[in-house]
């Protein structure tokens, strides 16, 4: 069978695509990037916001209209939360909840493949990635979360924490290295909690990855800013662990963090960042902020702005709070009006942009290694490439005919480019 898979939402959803496609291929099926060719279409949905829910619905409805003869499978957070509704939705043939995700390929094949299923297994080293030549792969290291942040629907949808075995993760990374992948991003719902259920830790896992694989670059996706041991940042002494972490703080005042049931206080977070910056040269911290959480007073909001400015982040993701059914926060008193949420979101985004500009400008005039990714021809026929430095500064360069894709090159960072919010660069290492 030909299988088309599409994910919405978090990186964890994307990491799952890679695992499933590898499993389908091992069982003798093929993946396609064209829904029009597919026998089975699988949509890995998201429900983190109502907007994400709407987009998930739109996506599987559109795919059904485009290719009604395919089997349509819906999985992910939306399917866990609205499974009954989905089971009666036109075109949906199979709903797979998050709890059953690990067996998704088996469940799909059991339901749809006939006796004539192809039996030739493919070489396990065949690319499991959708876009061949892609340089970065997301590795799911764990699922679920033991915490109950009051606004979070993900934890309800994803269930208890389950970690993958160190050996399985290493095998997956080694296989990706064989396919030419240059960078892996360790992904999960609560990455910092990795290993608690299997007598291991995130630190142990990273040490093993750096020791037992040759992957040139390792990164973390979002990591909650707690549950990290004191000596965690020592790991970054290995230059293959990229000096960047996305540590979501969500608010800059303890009263709001308490209402959110977050596990870190502002002082702890500030100390964590201070320690990271002291130990890791060029460390980049990016973060998430939720504005307009129920009861957020003018004073709390101003204190959050001040706190964020004081810490200083390389990049900010700003979310306006929106209530999700079945979360505790949805029933908290004193909701913030949408007008105020809009104003606060705008102001926070503005601050985020200022901080990013300041961070990027600091690196203009320096040299760094860059993993070059996609390249596109501009009107003049030159190739414009984008890539990232180890500390996740996005850079851009124009070359005449050199194919930089998937290469790590020493690069001169020249100047901040306001229009594209990147750093313009020139390749100083011209060897291929
Ligand atoms: S730590 Fe909080 S926000 Fe993160 S997944 Fe767990 S409950 Fe959700």
C-alpha cells in the first residue's frame, strides 16, 4: 500500500511520522508525498488550541474531498479528545487515540491491508524521512506528562509518562546518521522527565547518544524548566550538543505561575538561566509566554514584561490565552478581555523581536559553523540558502552555483537583516 502521512502541531507529532513511516516501510509498504496517490491517508492532529482543532478538522476534510477513495485515519490529540465525534465524521475510516499510537502501523495494516499485502521488507536503512536530503530529524524520546498545568490539554490527551529505551533511541539515530541526517532534535511532552519510568535520566540518555552515535548535532526541543539536575549544563562541554534550549517560562510573576500550576518560580528560572549562561558559551535561551491568563492584572502583566526584558531571550513565542474545555484554567475567574489580550500580545511580540534583533546583532562580525538547509533560486538565478548556527541563529546566504544543502560549513556572519529577521552570511569555508 502507498501511505501518505501529515502532521499538525508539535514536533512530537512530527517525530511520530518518522517512526511510523519507518515501520510501514519495514513491513513492505511505501510512503508517498502525494495524497492523490495514497491508499491510506493518516492525519496526526493537534488540539493544543481551538485554532489547532479547527485546522485539524479542515485538513482531514480537505484530504477526504481530494481523495475519497483512500482510507482516512485520524490520530493525535484531537482524536483522543473528540474520538466519538470523529468516528461519525464523513470519510473517517479509523480513529486511533494517543494511547494506541505506538501500535498505529499494526492497527492500520490490520484494518486495511488484504491478503495481497506486499511481503518484501525494505532495507531498514532506506530513508524514513519524507523529504529526502532533509538534514534534521525529530526523535521522540518520551510521551506523556506527570504534571497538570491548569491550561494544558496536552497532558490530558497524552496520558502518563512513558520513556523509550536508550538502546532503541540510539538505534534510530544511528539509522538516521546512515541516511545522512546531520542533526537530531530530542522531542517529547515532558523531555526533562525522560527516564523516570525506566530508571534512567535525560542526562544518561544524552551521554549515551554522544558516545554511541556519530550524529554531528544534537538539540533539545522544548524542555520544561525544571527536573534538570544541577550538573546538567556540563553536558554542553561536548560541542556536538548545541548550545540552545527552548525553556518555556509562560509568565514572569509567581502569582500567575501558581495559578497555572507551573513547577518553576521566577527566581528559580532566573538562576537556571544564569547558571546555563555561565557554563555554556554563546548559550541561546528561547521561551514561550502566555499573555492574558485568567486574572492577569495590569500589575502582573507589567511585571511579566519587565521580567522577560531582564532575562533576555533569543526568541519568544507569544500565545494569547484561550480556554480549553476540561482544563482547570477554563473555570478560573476574571478572564481577560480579548482586546487587552491583543494589546498585551502585541507588546510582548514587539519585545520578543527587539530581543531577537539584539541577540542576532551580537553575532554580526563573528564566525560560526552553519548547517545549511534549503536552497531556492532567486530572480537573478542565484541560490539563496538558509541554515542555523549551533546556538540557533538563522542565517542566509546567496551563492552562485554551490550546493550547500545538508553541509556544515564555517561561515562569516555579516549583518542582521531586518527584512527577513536573519543574519546575512558569507561562506568562509569553500571546500566541498
Ligand atoms: S509540564 Fe505542564 S504544560 Fe508541559 S505538558 Fe506537562 S502539564 Fe502540559
